């Protein structure tokens, strides 16, 4: 049951922290590079080589020991230039920097949005639902995904290519979340409206605007904003949960409880929610709960290798090494690329197993 003094849920790209005072107004602004950044690229990425070589040189320039050495950090949302200067950023900041640098060296690159939430963060009385995006670059051998989400699953239920204006909406929405978490409600509402001006279909900004309005005591406006989000996406869990919280807070108990029940059912059927609950249970030293959650995640999405891998970890923690081996073999069979297969094979060998071993159908 959702309590009446509910923690609000906000949607933001992963890593939102403290907002700066001024925000870029256009997609061009958040991707702009100064002369120093362009000079760095000219020195590190040859112009007269094919796209594969330019891509590899760019990745080395960003992450190699003699390059920028950029590191992931749960830091404030930054523009491409700010991320270049700081050599650190969250997933959105990293993606902006990569897109800006890649386009500067003549690569065709685009933003992509992930449909499901990647994680949740608690900040005081606010729970932030972290969304995720990544970049894809066109190279000679096809398209290469560049995904800055360390330590988390990369198997997504669905993704889609988005415009630069929608990427700007993500950026402005993040700044709004940062300001709302800091208690600046008016500025936060302004950021969310700016995000909607960039892309009126960016549903998270409608939900977050509703959160800001509710905290300002503007209950009717908040209900209208949640309604705009749900009109476009009736299954939006974050908007539904916030609307349920609003209804309970203003005494519309029956409507609120009905929405809570619907949200809980949606979550039960979401493999990524089950996966994240499994991660949480494992971190809290509750291996049996982790096994139950991860089995359900695997049942709902059996082709996700990382689900099977974490289920193996849970089995091992629960004292079931044979089932751990079985799950690892399944993860290995589903591994998407050579490096993942090599890593899983090392892990499997460490447990005394082999890829050719028997598979327990009851893992």
C-alpha cells in the first residue's frame, strides 16, 4: 500500500545531482565544443582513415590512459563541453560528449532512449526514477552502441532512436529534477516546462511538472499534468504512482487504492523490476529472496544473459553451486559478444564448470 505521506517519484536520466544556474536553450548548445576540444580531436583522431579506425581512435581518445581519461560519476548533468573539461560525468553527460566528439570527426551518430527505468535513487523524501539513453555510431561494419551505464544490465526491453531536441528535453528535465531535489520548486517547474517546449511528447517532464506542482500545493494543476502524461502513455508507471499518491493525499482513497493495485500488477509483470528487486535482495544478503525474484525475471525475459548470470550469483549465495553452474552456462550460451563470453567462461571455470556441462532446467 502506498502511504499517504508518499515519497514522490521523479523521472530523470541516470545521475542527476545539482543543477547549474543557467541552462543551454538549444540542442546545439548542449553539444557545442570549444577550440581546445576540437584541437584535442584533431591531434587524436586522424581525418584520412575509415570510419572504423576513426571510431576506435575516438574511444581511445576518450578512455585511453593517454587520452582524456574520462570517468563515470554520479555527478551533475553537464553539457558536452563541461564534461570534456571535467573529464567526468553521468550517463547523459557522457552520451552528449560522445555524440559531439563523434560528429566533429565526421561520424554519423544518434541518440537512443531506453523504454524502462534503469534504477531508483532516494534523495531525502524524493525517489528519482533513473531513465537511460545511449549513442549509436555508424561505422563500416554496421552500427556500434556506445553505452555508459557501468555495473548494470545492458539488455533492454525496447529502445528507440530519438532526435537532438528530445535529447535536449532529457537534459533540461534532469536539471529540473536536480533543482526540485534541492527544494527550488519554481525553478524546477520552469525547467520542466522548458523540457516540454523542446519536446511536448516527453512524458517524464509532464510527470515531474506534476510533482513540482503538487509540492507547491497546486493539486488541480498536478492532476492535469499527470493526466497529460497518462493520456500519451496510459501504462506509465511513474505517472500512475504519482497520481495515486495525489489521490490518497487529498482523500480520494478509492481511486488512489485502485491505481496502486494496478501499478503493483504492472511491476509484477515487468522483468526489469524483478531483476532490480533481485539485485536489491542480493545486496541486502537475502539470497533466497534474490533467487525468487531472479527466477521470475528469467521466466519473463529468458534471453537476457545478465539475468541468468545474476541468478547464478544468487544460487551461489544461497548454497546451491550446481544451480549456479547451470545458470552460468545459460548466460554463456546467450552472451552477446566475444568479450562477454570470455568473461563468463572465466567465471564458469572458476566454479569448476565447463560450457559443455549439463543444464538444470529448474534453475
